[in-house]
């Protein structure tokens, strides 16, 4: 009798398991048929603050890279960048900065800025290049925008940008 009870319990567990699996497959099928949202979430990229900047008459909404994790990721892995988008790298002290374009499929220009917002260098950067661009002097900020954005806005080395929040 013990064997039959054990066997019956095993059958009940197997049936319950089969019902759960089938229910899960059914729910999965229903979920896959639902309309997908129009946005995508990059699970590798933490929520990033943004800042509105004016360059000449052009407005840019830039992401603020103020943590090491965000700074290391930068704009790499992006397929595109809005025409008025970019990234401002913020450091807590002045330092020489080095940037490269590994895994970055965008044409970018980068400006290196002192603590007061004065631009000391503007350089172009090309997709997936292993060539490193550097600030040449210790700076507090680096601003990446679509290639040619600084020139388009009439912004040059020596100009001072208001990068306060």
C-alpha cells in the first residue's frame, strides 16, 4: 500500500507540474502576441541625468556622466545619437583626460573644458577608432556632441560654456 500511495502522490505531482508548464507556455504565447512598446530599455545603462546646454543659438540635451560606471560606458554601444544630443563628462577634480571610440559607432566632436567652462581643445573622433584623443592639460569636463556641432554653433577654443545645472 505504501508503494501505491507514493506512486499516486508522484502522479499528482507530475500532473500538477504538467499543468504549470502548459499554463506557462500559454501565458508566454499570449505575451509574445502583445504589441511591443515603442521604446527600448538598455539594461546595461543606468538612469542618467540630463542637462540642457545652449551653444550659440542651438540647444542640446546632453546626458551627464558623473559616475565612473557611466563615464566608462560613455556613448559606446549606441546605434545613433539625436542631432541635439551628447554627453557631458563631469569630474570632481582637474585631470588629463583620454578618450577613444572603441565600440562607438558615432561621428563625434569632443571639447575639453576647464572648471570655469573655458574650452581648451576641440577634436573630432571617428567610429570604432582605437586612436586616443587627450585633453593636453588638466580639465574638469569633456563634452561630446555630434561631429561638427561646435563649428556649426560658432563655438571655438577659448569660448566659455555655461555648464551649470
